[in-house]
């Protein structure tokens, strides 16, 4: 899945920082369809056949909202991607049926005392494990993320409470990782070894929208994985921006991301190539 260039390159030129980075979402752009659709849907079918319990987790509280999600996915594809075939669904949980139709991973959150993950089909996790997150709150889902508690927990809860069917958002997360494999369900914080050709720039395009009937929130994640070498080839500033982020990330973030020693390795590679200066 690495023979593409990411359509998104969200490295902040000011250096590493945690940010909400929410932008208003036009529902015409809720789901993205690209030339990797057939391959990614085939991979989903394979994972659903062979690793169902790793990629799907549901609670009864998420069932009704998942039915609404399936309807919304079908309607959205029919309206905005009419060339994409959707066919009849199998007799299975609606979050799974919906997920088979799109490249995105799908998470349904329902509010009781707090917003909780109530149903999800996540075939392409970026080193996290769905079974440990199902039924938990936004804060608990993120308790592994350095500085989330101090910097993002309150604003994220507040955004969820202020969503509406006409008020949706999207945001980007990125990481540097040592594998182009989309399905990475274990939290191995390995540092990328070797050279730019063996490193991958992994961008998650995430959307957050509230369904009009059940008022559940749907969180979608679309992964774009590109070789770091390719990013450098197509984006002249990429290496310098990446190096600046690695240099400014705090210790706990380096640990969480598996980035220890990566800045020094990147600096060496860039010096050998004669363009190592940060912005
Ligand atoms: C405004 C909403 C949200 C914000 C600002 C946010 C922010 C973040 C950030 C900054 C990270 C760290 C990623 C990294 O640096 O590699 C993260 C990780 C994660 N987020 Fe969110 N997130 C949001 C909503 C959600 C929702 C709704 C879910 C529901 C499933 C979710 C699930 C996760 C998971 C599973 C991880 C990985 C945690 C781990 O490594 O154990 N996020 N999020």
C-alpha cells in the first residue's frame, strides 16, 4: 500500500505539537474513494474472515446507531460516489456491513454518562488494539497518548457535546513508522531502522459527525501510507519539516511514537545527501 503519495502532508512547520486541528466537514467529502479501494476492501474481507475478533468490537448500545450508519454510508456513496457499487449487505452487524463498503475504519460512539465507544470495525489500526477500547470513554481511549489529558481531553469532550448533524469536522494525525502494513493491531513502539526507503509516513484522515436520528457520533479513519523516500522526492521541504518535528517532540512523545534515535539517523541520511538543515 506504499506506492502512492499521501494527498495530505500535515507536518506543522512550527515543530511537534498536539493539536485538535479540526476543520468543518462538508458531508460530500465524508468518505474518500481512491484507486486503492478494491485492494483495501479485499484486505478488509480477508481480515474479517481471519481475524474478526481483532477488527470488530460491538456493544448492544451501538446497534441502533450502526443501523443508521449503514443507511448513511449507502446514501452518501449513492449521492457522492455513484460509480461505486454497494450491493446488498450480508446478514451481519451493521457496523461491519457499513465498513465493507468504504476504505475508512468506522467507530460509533454513544453518549450515556459520557461518550463511549459502542461499536467499531477497525481493520487498519495504527498500533492500537480495539478490544481494549470498546465500551470505554474518550479519556480512557486516549490514556496512552502523552499530554492528551492536559491538552486535548477537555476540548475533545466539549467538541463532542457541541456536534450536530449539520456540524461535522475532520482532522489529520500523522506518524513515522517502520512498516507499510495497514493492519497493525499491536502497540509496538519500535523505532524505524535503516534509511528513508524503509520508513513510512502514515497519515490518518479522521472525520467526526453526529447522526441525525440516533444522535450517535461516527468517527471515521482513512489511512494513507507513503514511503518517506517518496514524500522527500515529491515534497522538497518534507525531510526538513520531519526532522524539525522529531527534534522538537518531547521525551514522552518520542517513547510513545517509537521515535528514539530517529532524528539522528535522519540527520545522517540528509547530511550524506547534502541537505540536512531544519526550517
Ligand atoms: C476531536 C477528537 C479527537 C482528537 C483531537 C484525538 C486526538 C488523538 C491524538 C493526538 C492521538 C495520538 C496519535 C499519535 O500521535 O500517533 C490519538 C490517538 C488515538 N485516538 Fe484519538 N482523537 C480524537 C477522537 C478519537 C475518537 C472519537 C476515537 C474513537 C475510537 C479515537 C481513538 C484513538 C485511538 C484508538 C488512538 C490510539 C491510542 C493508543 O495508541 O493507544 N480518537 N487521538
